[in-house]
């Protein structure tokens, strides 16, 4: 590093005003970009890139398309179906329908009633519209019974207790977003992206998609505000909660932005107070503070200029960057004060030069090893985690450069002041740690051994799981709304089970004959099916759940939806399969699908019942729901011919309600949709999916190869499992790389191993604490391992580097330990104290990941400094890796 001192001295130390002006100009330019900073909370940012399940997920999403939606839970003070409840509910729905971007609003007032009183097949085919709550003659007691017992409405539109209902606000589907997403994904998969033209096309597609998604996110945030404003006007009539993915995304952005501004300012303010107590000089408070402000401003300006968006995960980089930056500044300040105390007559220039010279090597190695720790995040496959790794790596490099320019320059330009004089009374805290290490060396090692056992127990209990609801405090609307949806309206997390028809030439039971499926062709002029019946079907339903009135639940995570697939979605085939030409040609042959045979019906019903019996399952919908409704309508069990007629004869409105969301005729697939309960304490995604697949494959009418899972539950589980493999298991490689750097720095394998030991202990301790207290590893907490390693490495490098220099004076291990605790130990202690007090304020956040981040950062800093001031010196004294003492 000495070869860099000459140009550094010429450009910085000899020209402090020029260096300061240069930094001020860069900071001003960066500050001008701060208004462009964006936070990205879209679901697309949380997908695992390269996940094989993702392509299938999007394919299923296209086939069973639906609109994104918001939900309002309506829990009135009056009886649910009384005028005091229905009239304000109707007025609120009308207001919501007027909002731009809203395609439809579905309430209990709008849906058809099939059992209030029960209607037969003749009533359906008569051509008269079915009754609804808007008809004065409807028996509301019967209607409430239907809502709370119907396989379609119960636990989806109305809770089974009859006290709460859901208002679904369907958002107009944005085809432009889908087109841009498809273009980006297709370019990513093309081999041509390896050349310059391909990379340019991909960059253009990604930029266009990013800009459009940002505008879409802003529009949805504005819509959420409008929906909340309307809901607030009706809180006198009912207890309301707003839910849905757009609302969650909007609130998460608000929480993160609030934490960045409010808690970022609070942390800086508390740091100022702590530094004032420690140093008791204005210059030593303002210099580290200005250093932090300039570094963070430069990085945020760079991110804004590059349109490099922060997410709920990568937004933590500002706080971590403050820690690293503050640590470097405090080490430089403490070293300057030490040198000034040793030689008060030394001029400022030489003081600063000696400070920089003595701290350059350890600070450089701490930066490099910390970067190595954060670079480990780029193999995660999850874009926000990758971004966090790169942001921290670049930010640490920027922090190192700014600290070694701004801090020395301000030291040169600020009047020197008095030399440090230690107080005559009292003992510094760090010397207490030295005495403990000296006098109780064996207990220190025994406690370390006990901690290793506790760490092993805690790490063994770590779970790669989480409940998304736990990201929010119980007092927030998100938490209360999700809890209500889970407990009384059928669950929140969507899971789709796609069942393929068996490849068999065996005739369908009851329809033996010719045809590809082995079934007897059903003619359009079947005696059970005539023109009058068709006309009755065509007019029977007043389009209660068509695309514009669908009680939707988007299955496509790329569109940002996390709720169940719309059981009443629009036609996924893109055209009306029951159009005016569907029955043309009186002798047209029709071959029933396997799923509309007796055997297929049994297979679907068995699968449906098995899934529904799971404790984690909420609302389950499938063709079995359709068959149940048809049986009720016919008043008897249906046979093979009736099943074929259900597939063939239902008019579009009824098909969209009961068939199309669960059946793909082109692929001969059946679909079972499940809304898994997010609040279930028994939910363990990986084991739930594994057990469910095994149980379904063991059913007599299904084979394992017929079953495929998709949905947000599958994708999120893949994200968690991938993060565990890529991060926790990669820690070993990270520690090996850091060990190699220690060996290069200290020229001794034994010293490198001793230096690494406290880092292993600190990382293990934080992970062990997480396991013991039940904090799961998830997309938010997975980065804490890299943070712990990065923080712990800094303390150990600084201590051992100073220990080697001090040991050369008298080759006395114990005396060297005391001197190091009184010098570099103070810098470690000051940094830790400042960060611990400052980051404790994060416990006041409404966003649980911010609370975890604050607590785990405090634990990481405390573990790192305790290891560096107790275990590390004890190992140096016992092992004596620097040679025999004099």
C-alpha cells in the first residue's frame, strides 16, 4: 500500500481545498438525483430467476387468466343481509365502480341465487334471470343460508358464520404490462443475448418494462389511496379492512420509505449524541457525521441516476453502509487522537499523514473482506438479494474512498485543538475487558465452548419458513385484514394443482364406444339437449361472474397477485367455446373429456376431498365443486351422459362460473385451486407440498406423473429453499476466502485461523439466537449472515493488525493485549456503542423486518466486539502465534 501514498499525498494531503471542492461538487450532483430514487415492491422483483417452476406458473396463468383485485372485508354492526347493511354496501360499491382502473365490483348484492328457494333445471332453462338480493321478493334467511353453505360462495364471498362478507374490486387487466413482460422474458431466454445486439435489445426491453411497471405501481398506489378514502366514509356502518396485493405492495413501500426517512434521521441524530458523549469535541462529531452523509448521498445519487431501484430487502443497504462508513471514520479519528496525545508538538500535516499511513492497510483489508462477505449474496438467484450484495460491495468501496479523502482533509483544514488528555479517575471499559480476559482466561474459553453447544442447538432449529403476516404488527390494517381473510374468508396463499388426464385407450365407463377418449360421441341433437333447453341456458344467468363481474383472484405472481385464482375468471381460451357456431351441424360428434366421465369425476372429487381435509387448506375449488352444484340442481347423482352434457351444453355464463376456471379442454386438464391459510401455525411450505404430493399420488384414480403443483406457494417455497442453499451453505466458501485473505495479510496460517475464530462465533451466535427464539430465515433475514461476517471481520482485522505492531515493541503478549485494548479497542468499542444505541430505534418500526434488522444488527455488533476483545486476545495469549515471548 505504500506505493499509493505518494500520489495520494500529492492529490489529497497537499491539496486539501481541491479535494474538498471535488467531493462537494460530486455530492451536489448526486443530491440533484435524489428525487429520482424509487422503491420497487412489485411481485416480479421477488421471483427466483431461473426457477423451472416459474415458466409453468406463467403458462398456467395465461390459460386461466384473471384480473388483479383489491378486497374490502365488510363486517356490519347490523345483520349482514339487513337493509342497514346492504344499502350502504350498495352505495360504497357504486362509488368504487367510478374509480379509474376499476373494471367491476362484486358484492353479495350482485351474485345469482340458486337455492333461495332452490331452483330446478326447468327454472334455469326457462330463460328468466335467476334471483339476487336486489329482488324484493327474495327470502333473505334462505339467501343467508345459501351464502354460508354453498360450495361456491361459502368461505369465499361470505364467512360461514354469516357475519362478514368480501367486496371484490377487480382492476382492469393491463395487457401492455403482460406484453412487455413476455418480451423481456423471451429475450432473456434467447441465445442471441450473448452478442452485442442481443444484449442491447435485452437492455432496451428491461428498461421499457421497468419504466412501465414503475408507472403502473404509481397508479395502483393512487388507486389504493382512493379505495381507502371511500372505505373510510363507511366505517360508521361496518368494520372494514382493505386487502389485496396492490394494497400490500403500496403499504410495504410506505413502511420502507418511512423507515428510511424517519428512522434514518433518528439513527443519525442518536449517533451524533453518542459521538458527542464519547469525543466531547465538535470536530470529532461533525467529521464522522459529514463522512456518513456524503457517502450515503453519493450512493443514493448513483442508484437514482442508474435507475437501480431499492426493494424492501436492498433498502437496508443504507443502514449497513452507515455502519461501515462510521467504523472507518472512527478508526481514523481515534488513531489521530492517539498520535496527537503521544506527540502534542507534531504538526497537523504529519499527524494526518501518519494516521493515514498506519490505518490504510487494515482499513483496506477490512473493506475487501467485507465486500467478499456481501458478494456471496449475488449467487442467491433472487434479484433484491443480488442487488443488496452489489449495492453493499460498491457502497463499501465508495465509503473507503470518501473516508480516506474527506476525513484527512477535514483534519487538515480544521484547527488542531488540544491534545487528548485521559481523565485521571476511572478505568476505560475496554481495559475492564482486558482484565477479564487476563484473569479469567480459562472461563472465557469454557464459556466459548458452551456458546458453541448452544449455537449448534439454535442453528439446528433454524427454519427456512415464515408467515408473511408476521412482517406487520398486529395493529396494522394489513395484519388484521389478512387474519380476517384467513380465519373467515378462506385463506390467502394460492396453490394450484394441475391434474393431467391419463394416457389411455380404455373406453370411459358408461360411454363405451369409439373416439379418442374411448367415449361414445354425444351428438348436438341428443334427446337430453334441444334448442329450447339451449335457449334457456343462454338466458338463465344474467352474466353474474363474467369477466367484468368476476370475483377474481389473479393466479399470476408476475401481475403481482397473492390471492386465490379467480373461481369465476374470464374465458382463458381467448374465445367463446360455446359461441353461436358451437352447436352448428345437427350431427356434429362430441367426445367427452376424461374429467367429465365417472372415473374422472371420482378422481377430482377424491383429490378435492384430500386437499380440503388438510389443516393448512382454506377454500378449495375444482370441478368437484361444479359436480356438487349440478347434483343439487338435478336432485340426483349424475351419470356419464349427464357429465358429458355438462361439459358440452352449459352456456358461456354458467361455464365461466363453474367449468372454465377448473378445466382446460385443449390440454384435457383439471385444476384444483387452494387458498392456503397464511396464519396457520402448522404451515411448513416444503413439508406441506411434499406430503400433499405423496398423498395425491397414492389415490387410486391418480398417478404421480399426472400431478403438477404451481402457484405463489410453490414459487415462494422455491425462493426460500434456494436462499438457504445459496446463502447458508455458501458461508463456508466465504469463510475460506476470508481465511485466505487473513493468511495473505498476516503471513501466518495460525494467526489467520485465530483471527477467523471470533467471526465464526459471531455469525454462529446470531444464527443460533434466531433459531432459539424462533426467527425464521426468509427473504428478509437471510442477509443477516453476510452482515454479521462483514461486521465481525472488521473488528478482528483491526485488533490483530494493531496487536502485531504493538507486540514488536516488547514481545510481551499480556502487555500487548492491554495496550491494544487501550488503543484500537477503544475504536471498536466506540463504533459498537454508537451503532447499538442508534439502531435500537428500529424497534419502533411498524415493519417487522426492520425490527428484526435492528435487533440482529445490534446482536451482531455486540457479538463481534465481545469476541474481538475477549476470545481473540485470549487465543493470541494462549497459542502465541507470533513467536515465543521475550
